[in-house]
């Protein structure tokens, strides 16, 4: 018996394979250029399906006059010859290149011409996953129309983002929801979309982020919204929504950001809100909410922003809010809050902004507020607060003009803390009988008359806070 080592065996196999393949290798090496070109064409590695390409050009011509698209980009999906703002990928089954993302609005992406209108055939690009239109429809009125025919195949769309399109009008068609089952991000903000939010919104089962802010939406918030169990961000702010917030909102267990500010919402804040245990940001300001705040609100341990100014609440300031340890901003101004400022508010060690101005708060300022080491904006003006301001000169200097205690008739300042540099708009206390001195000390003047300006956290600043939070979420 001859023994062949495994090594020798492998070598023999290799030689046999080379001998068998030799005729093919020979053919390949001697192939003419004609053969080679046939090979690449069969691969179709960088070509598009002709009808998809045609649809793409039609879309580009509807929207943009930046180029003669067909001439300038004969092969728009091929990486080396594509424009910024288009993304493509190779099909798994047909090995064509397919458009997956289109971005319009600001250079270097294609810009939109003044006459551009919404290209509803965009939904016919079968592989499209993301659509971005920023500042695109600005002159010619257009609507967000979805083709009615059944050839619509854009079921792979995950992100539809239309921001800042002032000539985008009309209502949201229910078809938009029923035909786009994979949608995860829907942004239609800063346009002039009107009408109601269709209940069919519940069909967007994969939706993670919904932003319909800064439009002209009317009607109720649909109860069906509660079916969007994956929702992390919900922004319906700056519309004209009416009615109360449906209790089903408590079913959105993943929700981190809830912005319903600047609408015409009524009723009380629903009890179910206490179930939103992931919530970090809630803005309900500029509405017509009234009545009790849910006691369970205090269980939202992750809450960092609670913004509720400008609502006719007319209740006492809830003591439980002092349990929201992570709070950074607490804004409850102009809301008819009465009672004392709860001493528990001094446990909010991460608080940077506390706005309680223009309410009917009584009693003295809790001593502990002076212990809030991160606070830089504290507005207690226009209340009925009394007694001595408990802040030391270090605190007064640190906050400077961002501390406002003016407009509280019975509030006064400890003479020892009454520095020239600190003008608070209150009088100095008369320590002898613990009432105000009156106008004896002329150095202490109301801030607004002597300084001419009062630093206030303006809407833009707030906007950047929102934006920052948004970026933090995504
Ligand atoms: C306060 O904020 C800091 C930094 O953002 C964070 O690390 C800390 O956990 C927060 N404290 C509380 C009580 O949430
Ligand atoms: C404020 O902080 C100081 C020092 O940390 C502490 O002794 C005092 O009790 C605190 N005051 C209140 C009212 O929490
Ligand atoms: C308290 O001070 C005010 C203002 O100086 C004075 O009019 C009043 O008589 C004083 N009251 C007492 C009890 O000393
Ligand atoms: C405090 O609130 C009042 C009333 O809204 C406002 O006029 C003032 O500018 C605010 N002050 C600061 C420092 O923000």
C-alpha cells in the first residue's frame, strides 16, 4: 500500500483543477475587447431600470432647474457621476441600481425652482426610503398628493421629511398613511397644511417620530394616535387643535418628547400621562388647559423639561413637582397658580430655569431656592409674594439680570445684600419692624426703569433649547 501524505494529495488536486480549467483560462486571456464589454453589460452593475430612471428625471424636472438633468447626469446612480442629494443601492434580485434617498432644498443638494410643485410620482420610485424637501415649495401652491392608482409601490419609504414649505397647502390625505406602512419618520412642519389629522394615522405602525408642527391643523387629536406604540417624538405644536388630549396618549410608552404647545387645547392634562415613563420633554404651554395636574406626573422621573406657561390652570402649585429630580426647566408662568412656592422645589438640584411670573403666588420665597447651584434664570415677578428675599449676595450677583422679583408689593431685600450692582425692583426691608422701608433708599430702583432692559429668555433661545433637545434625541 502506498502512503500519500495529505499535503501531496492537495497538490495533486490543484494540478488537476488547473489542467481542467486550462481551456477556459486560455479563452479568457485571448478574449477580444468585444467579449469584455459584453461581460460588463450583462452585469448591469451601474445601470438603472429604464422606467425608474424616467420617473427620476420627471421628478427632477418638476422640481429643479439647477441642471439639464438628463444631459448632465446620464447615469445618476453611478457613484462617480451622481449629484449630491441622491443615494442609490444595488437591488438584491435584479442587480440594477435603485434610488433610495432624495434630498432637495439647500445647496449642495438640488434647489427647487419657484414653480416647483410636489411630485406625487416620487411615491412610484420602488426602492425609495427617504425623502427630504427643505424650503422647496415657496411660491406655487401645491398639495401633498398621493396617487390614487394601485400601481403605487413605494412601500419601502421610511422617512418623509418636508420642512419649511410655505406654499404646501391642503389637508393630509388618509392615503398618505395607508400607502406608506414602513414610515418611521414623518415631518411636515412649517407649512400651511390645514384640516384634521386623519384617524388613519394609526396605520403607521412603525412610526417613531411625528412632527406636524407650525401648520394650520384643526379638529381634535385623534384617539387612534395611541396605537402608535413605537413613537418616541410627537410634535403637534403651533397648530389650531381643539378639544382635550385623548387619554390614549398614555399608551405611547416609548415617548420621550411630547410637544402640544401653542394650540387651543382644553380640559385637564390627562391622568394617563403618568404612564409615559420615558418622557424627558413635555411642552403644553399656550393652550387652555385648566384644573388639576395629574398627581402621577411626579412619577415621571426622567422629566427634564416641563413647560406649561400660559394656561388658565387656576390651582395651587403642586408640591409633588419637587420630586422631578432631573428637571432642568420648569415653566409655569401666566397660569393663575396660587398658594405658596413649595419648599420641595429646592430639591430640584439640576434646575437651570424656573419661571413662575405672573401668577397669584403668596407667602415668602423658600430659603432653599438659594441653594439651587445650577439656576441661572429665576423669574418670580408679578405675584403676591412677601417677606425678605432669602438670597445671599453671591446668588444675586450670579443671576444678575436673570433674577426678576419685581412686581411683588410686599417683597423686600435684606439691607446687607442691597448692593449697588444689584437692582431688583424691590425695596429694602426695614429690619426694625420687618416691613418695607418704602422709597427711602433711592439707590434701589426698579430694574426696568433704571436699566431700560430686562434680559429674558426669548423665543429664539427657547427654540435652540428645543433644537438641542431634538439633536439629543436623534
Ligand atoms: C443632573 O445633571 C447631571 C448632568 O447633566 C447628571 O449627571 C445628573 O445625574 C443630574 N442629576 C439628577 C438628580 O438628575
Ligand atoms: C442649603 O445648603 C446648605 C449647605 O449645603 C444647607 O446647610 C442648608 O440646609 C440648605 N438649605 C435648605 C433650605 O435646603
Ligand atoms: C414700621 O416702619 C414703618 C415705615 O418706616 C413705620 O411707618 C411704622 O411706624 C413702623 N412700625 C412700627 C411698629 O415700628
Ligand atoms: C419676568 O417676567 C416678566 C413678566 O412676564 C417679564 O416682563 C420679565 O421680562 C421677566 N424677567 C426676566 C428676567 O426674564
